[in-house]
């Protein structure tokens, strides 16, 4: 019997995991061992091992030639150099399946020379630097490794994106039984309290827009390789419009009533929004005042307990933009403009551009908003004017 050892955290197991395993079986392996990781050294895993194991078993239900192995969950071993000898002793003839990025970075593993002596390596390429991969293959083959590169290119499916989509109630790219398990057990629900509170303070259409902006922001963070903290991205996008609504000023007043002896800082912070001179607030791209972004930053802090300044600034400038924006601020600005519910002329071109070049996409979104307001003859908000001049320069 010839076994392919397919390791992973499976948080959650997705459809491309199954496609790769089936391809291995089609290529001559008698069985695929789905080896679930316990506490991998190269990534943090916030989902309990037993839960991931249950999802994996649900995913392969009916796949008679795929075997789930929980050896790593039952030990304190974390490295392939330690766990593979146990798996080889258990099953016999094994090949270890890794991704192209893992082969390129094999020199960073714990005792890679030991790994290549235990068993051959089978490599799936997925958007990797092909020249670097071939160089790595030659390097390790010169040191005795047996390496096979598969003729199947997996789709780019991210478990991270699947988890954050599930937080929005979207279950994609997972087997139906896994989707049912996630939904029934409310696995990825850490933002449910914030979502419930937000739903109380904005209109249904605004709430749905906020969810779509969340989805767009998380995906852009992934595809544009911004490497921003996903939880911060999710929170900023979810709350970016929390200050948009007819009751925003009443909310602020009720949260922070001004006592007669209120100190100067408190009075200034609240009054600059609550007593905002609407005559000075020009129209934004959709023809509504821009003060909701400033109100939103205060509401996010006071009502939702957000203290992180990266998140608050992303909310504070998501509508007007400003000079010298951080990647987080640019991301929320663009996600608000590009979420799937937007259907203005040119939006598909902007979506394609930003995935090719994040900063070029941001600049194009800014140009489009600026031109749209200018065409309406509205007075440009000073921050938008400054942003346009800054980024054109």
C-alpha cells in the first residue's frame, strides 16, 4: 500500500483540500492520510483540535480511501521531523505532501535534512515563484531528497477568508456537511455581539452594506497581500458606517451628556460632532453630509468599546479620505466604494485594478469620487481636496 500524507490544520477543511486528495488517489496512491495538526509552529490556530477533527471527518464522509489520522493531536509533537517517523511506522510506505511555498522555505523548517530522509516529498504548486521552486527542488535533490511536483494546480482558496466569511453568515468553498457543522455549532461567531448592536443603530440596508464592506475589505487584505491584522480590518469595515443615521447625534448626546462643569477636552470632543455646523459640511459622493465618519469614530469608541487608533482612524476618514493615509485607512475607503453591492459605471475595472496594484486602485477610487462630486457642482470637503492634491503630486 502506498500512502500520501496530507497534513494541515483544516480550520476549516475546504473543497480544494478534497480536490487535491482525490487527485493524489487518481495519480496512483492507494490511500491519502489526512493528518490533522495539533499546535503547528508556523501558524496560530484558534479553533480547538477536536472541533477541527469533527469538521474533517464530516468533510471526508463517504471517501473510503481517505483516512483521518489524529496522531499529532494526541501528542505534544509539533514538527514534521518528529511526527513523520511515527506515521511511517504506522502505515509503511509514505510520501509527504507539501505546498510549493513549503519547499521554497524548507530550509527554515526544524531539521529539514531529517525530513527528506524519512520519505519522498510530493509538491503542489499554487501561485509560487516557479524559478525559486525549481532552485529549491534541485538544492534538496542534491542532498538526497526525492521530490515529485504534481501536474495539478490547486485553486487559491484561503481558510482565513472562509472563516471571516462565516462570521458574516456566508459559507462558501466548504463541503455542505462542513457548512452545516459550522452553522449549527456557531464556530466563527466572535463578532455576533457587535453585529447585533450595530443592527439596532443603523437601517437594514446600511447594515447589509456594512457586511458587504466587511467581506470586501477582508478579501482585499488577502489578495493585495497587505498583511494587516484581519480582526482590525473586519472591525473597522463592520463599523465604518455606525455613525450614519438620523439618530447619530442623539446617540452621541445620550452617551456623553455634557455636565455644566464638563472639562474643556470633553466639551470639545463631543461638541465638534454633536454641534457640528451642517452648513459647513459639503456633500460626499452619494450626496449626504460627511460628518457621519467623525460621529462614527466616536460611536465606535464610546458605544462599541473600540480603543485601537488604527481602527478609529479608518472609520474617521473612510468617506472623505485625507493626505498621507495608512494602508488600513486606504483599505476601508476602497472597500466602502467597491463592495459587491456597488454597481456604478467602471466599478468592475476598479475592482480588477486594485487587485493588481493596491495603491493604483486606491488612487483611482479617490479620483472617481472626487470627479463625481465635482461633476455635481458640490463644494469639495477640504480633506478630500487635500487628499486629491497629495496623491496627484
